[in-house]
C-alpha cells in the first residue's frame, strides 16, 4: 500500500513538472503572438518614381507634338514613349498584389494603344489613340499614387469631327489643346485654348498652381 502511494506521488510530481515545462516553452505564455507588419499598400523606390516620371515627360512631349500638328515629332515621341513604358520599374513597386497587377495591366494597354497610334494613317485617328493612351496613363498614375509632381487632367468637349470629348494630361493648368493643332485647317487660337481642368493629381502634399 505504501509503495502504491509513493508511485502515485511520483507520477503526480512528474506530470506537474511536465506541465510547467510545456507551459513555459509555449509561444503564447500569456502574451499575444508577434506577427509580421502588414505590407504597405503602396511603397515606391526612387527608381520606380524616376521611371514613371520619364513616361510622363515623354507623354507631355507627345501632347506638345499633337498641339504643333507635327507628324514627324508625333511618331518620334510615340516611339520613345513606347520604350519608356517598357522600362517602368515595377520590380521596385511594392503594394498589394491586386494593385501591382492592375498597374502592369494598364502599362500593357498603353503599349497596345501606342502601337495603334503608330499604325494609324490620319491625324484624327492618331488623336483618338492618343486619347486612349491618356485614359490608361491617368489610371496608372492614380493606381500607383504617383507623387512626383502635380498632374492636371484636362477635358476637350469637342475634340473630334463628330464632336465627341477627349482628355489629356499636363504638368501645368495652362490650356494647350493637343486635339486642335495650330496648323490644322480652320483652327483658330481660341480652339487651341479650348478645354477645362477637371482634376489635379498629387499624392504627397497640398496642390499648388
């Protein structure tokens, strides 16, 4: 009987020690589990911002070429824009997967529209492709929250022969309409100044003129 009690006591002591050891080594131990910090919604490197700035500057040159109605300059600017879109540093853009995929898809669509512009024969059809490029680029800079400079989104209410509207982006709020080139037949200076700013894009601070 005495031996049985001693055996029970030893077993109880062993169970108690095992519980204390396991409890002490448990990752919880009364404290909340440490987790990795969530991925920032939008994190961009200097290289990424510089690559997007290059695309925007090339686009602005293309808009100026249309405003001048210079077909040779339009083709050269569009070709350069195409190369720079290919060079966007998406490897330096850290964001939610859906945001990255959307940005990459918009860049791909831009390249398709640039190819369309280069293949069109008439100036009006090239301008229609330019309007589509504008839509893709506008969506892209908003998707990646581009914060390099203020960008103005401008609307032309009667851009084409059928009086449909179109849009363009500009680094300033000065209206220089790319849909009414200065050498176009019947174009007046008033038409070149036709347009209205409908949005200002800037993600890093207060807007300024």
